[in-house]
């Protein structure tokens, strides 16, 4: 068993912190009440024997993993319901905190097959269901008396929604829809929990009535009998197989063979179909995709939490591990003392904090826009859609790279499954493609940017996230004067985005004049357009992080404010250095400016160094959720690694039967 004392090097790091770690934690978690509830719930679950396996799940077969995951998932729901009811709060929305982020994935390591029920099925009912439909379906869904998923992606089509092939044809005689999968490529593919877990589903399908196609609409379909769990008539259903990660999620496929559902099962909060088959259009087709926007907001938040988790593991390990000499006449130093190691670690800390701040900002925007939608105001919906698209794309891509960087920063031990990098990598890299493939999302943002660019040229008002285009157009001097403050970097990155947008728009128009259709011209300019959307997003991230850190610094102690500003500066300097080519192209930055920027980044790394452990401790992630011997709070890395090795089934017997069956005859034979 690991020693009960804390590793002396790790304790020394905690002792040198310059700020109150608890103050940071209260901000990170959201206040005293949320921290108390978080800690109580974590303790409640961590001490429960239902969530402790003598044999780690990575030694289980695929079938055993699913069965164990279902056992844990149902146990969690029962116990969390009891936890909240004992405290006089039985609100089903409390389940959300155990489905995603760190708590859900910390307890259930390979993903929760019930997570999609609350993450997408319930939001789909809320976003698409009429008041009458919500009254019928929501009470049972919230109590988990029925379990659902959300089926949109098909074997042959994903992000391109208009290409979906599943059909729902209205039969006026019976007032029913007939759902069909006309081709193999039209089979629904990927929905979590679909294979063997849920019994209902919100299905996105092409609506046909009176011989016309009315586009993608949502339908609620019963997949399995509520008593026997056998598939309903015409339902072809199963699991898609093993994946890079998230193998407990029970992703499935779904086909329809003339499946009939009543007219009332088309969710009609937005679009409607009358009894005679007359289609009533929604105020905006974008309302159909509201569930996806909600999920993209959640993805940005969860990405920040995943990064905080792996940064905690890598930083703590880097303080315990000693490697190489800086001065030949002195002992080996902690790995974290090497500046190269700090450059691997600290930008990920900064990304986690900035992504968290930006997700808070995005959440406020989402709530404001959805409130306006309820009042019939659709004006800011395209802006929210555009920023949610690119933020999802950029944060998940950056997180996937960061997890791999942090894994390699832990050397060979980081490669071990028990180090728990692979689990997190499975979650964040999956997010690069689900709920919109990242490149396609960037192009959707670019389409919006092209539109607002032309509005700006006409002097029309612009939304807050694209206001900078007006300044760029009015300045007439496209090469922005470089200033190496964070606000200066924000303006420089906005200039890069605006400059790339101007050129991309010009190149689209030039190609159209050369005879290409608009669509062909856009495709031939798509590299520039995707890069433009990314530049727009990175400018927004630096701006959002800086503005929200400054707001935070007005209400926290000077010591914490100093650390937070340094974190924000590191993020800005790193983003600027990663964009040097574009900054040279669109601003007046010089070689001496670049050298000074590099020095500022190195100074920021050194400034964070004494507080690195205090920051990751401030994330307040208990060992049970970290799930890594490299990142445990006590820092007893080697003892914990040895203990993990003993859990291998191969170590349960001194001689494996393969020796007598294969090795011994092989070694005694004459080749």
C-alpha cells in the first residue's frame, strides 16, 4: 500500500504557494455552497463499495465492461437521488453533474451509457416538444421511468444534416408517420446508450407529407418494449463495436423497417404538421438545431474540466519525478525545474482556466439568446451558433493536443493505462468529431463571418463578437501597430482574423468572376475560410479570457489576482507566438518584438512555477476522480504504481498456463 505521508518534494511545492488555494477553489467551483455539495457528493460516492473494483476495468472484456458500467450507472442514479432527497432537494436536474465532466467520468471511467439521456434526450424534449408533449414525456423521462437517446448521425452522414437519409412519411389515412431506412448508409450510427440501454429515442428524419420533403424534423420513437426490453416491430438495433475510448457508452446503430408512430410523436414546439398533412414552418430553421447548440456549450465547459484533470496529474508527477542535472555538481532536479517541462505543463493550465472562463461567457450568451428566442427575437441566434461552432472546434482540438503533450511530459509512466491519460484522451478526441466535425464547424462559422463582413462593408450594425470588423474597415491601414500587452495582442489577433476574412472574401468573389459557382468558389477557398474562423475564435478566446480575468481580479485578493493575470498573460503570449506568421503578415511586429514576446512567455512560465501545484490543487479534484497513481494528492508515485501492477490478472499466479502449452515445447524443440 502507498505510504500515508505526503511526498516531501510535493509538500514543499504546496508550502511555497503565494495565494490562498481555497480562494481559487471557491471561484473555480462557484462558491461555498457548490463546493460543500461537490465535496459531500464526492465523499458519498468515493466511500461507496459499489464503485471500487478489485480488478481495474481495463482488464475486463468488452461485454464485461458494458455490464459493469450499467451496474455502476444505475447505482449512481439511485445513490445520487438518495443523496439529494436526504438534503431536501430531489430536483432531477441535479443528475446532470454526475453525467459529464469529471464526476461522471471519474467514477465511470469509460463513459456513462445513461449520460445521453439527460445530456441530449431531455434537452431535445425541452427544445423541440410542445407544452402538451413535454407534459406527456418529461415527467417519466426525468424520473428515468423511460430512458432515451438522440439519433441524428447516420452511417453515411454526420455533420451535413441536410444529407440525412432516414425518412418519416406521413400517412393521412391513419394519421401516422412511417419511418424507414432506405439504404444501409441511412442507418443511425453512434448514439450513446442506443445499443442495449435505452428504450426511447428522439430521431431526426426527413419529413415527407403531401408528396413534398419538409426537411429534418425530430420524432420520438419507442425502440424497445418497456417490460421485456425486446426491440419493437421494425426496429433493427445493435452495438457498433469497440472504439478508441468511451467503451462503456454503448454506442449503437438503428434501422427502421416501416415503423409506424402516431402524428403526436413529431415534436412540434417549432415546426408543426396538421392532421391533413399541411406543414407549418418554424419561425427559423435554426430552432431545429437548438439541442446541438446546448451540447456545444456543455462541451466547451467539460473540455476545461478534462484539461484541469490531466494538468493536475502531470504537474504533481513532475514535482515528484527527478531527472537529469541542471548543475553537474548538484543532485538530479525535479522535472518541473526544466523550462522545457514548464512549457509542456503550464500552457495547459492556462488553457483550462481560459476555456472555463470562456465557457462561462458562452453560457451567459446562450441563456440570453434562448431567452430572446422565447420572445420571438431570433436576431442573435446566428451569432451564438457561429461562436459556439468555432469554440467547440478549437477547444476540443487544443485539448486533444494538450492531453497528448501532458502524457508525454510524464515519460514512460504516462504511457501506462493506469496513469489515466488514455481515458481522458478518449473523451476529448471523441469530442473533435461528435456534435459536428471540427472542420465543418469552422466552415459554418466562416459562412457567418462572410455574411457579417459584407454587412460591415454596408455600415450595418454587428453583434458583439464581430464588432472588431468595423474598426478594421474604418482604419484603412490593414497592418495593425503591434503592442505586446494582452489588450494589444487581442487587437492584433482580431486584425489577423479580419485580414484573413477580407482576403478570403475577395478570393471567393474572384473565383465567382472566373466562372465558378458560389459553392465551388467557397470550396476552393475553404482552407482560407477555415483558418479565418480559427483566427476569429482564438482572438475571442484571448479577449474573453482577459476580460473575465480582469472582472475576477476586482473581487479576489491581490495575491490571487496577480496569479490569474499571469495565467492570462501566458495564454495570450503563447497564442501570439503560435500565430507569428499571421502576425508578421497583418501587423507591424518585428524581430525584436518577437524576441521580447518570447522573453515575456518565459518570464510567465517562471512566475507560475512556484504556484503550479497550488493552482492544480485548487482545481479540487480528489484522487478517486483523477484515477491516476501519477497524480495522487500524496505524491507517492512509485508505491502506487507498484500497487497497480499487482492488480494485473497475470500476477495472480506464478506461472501462466501458456508456459506449459507453448513456451516450454517451443524452447525444447529443434528449429
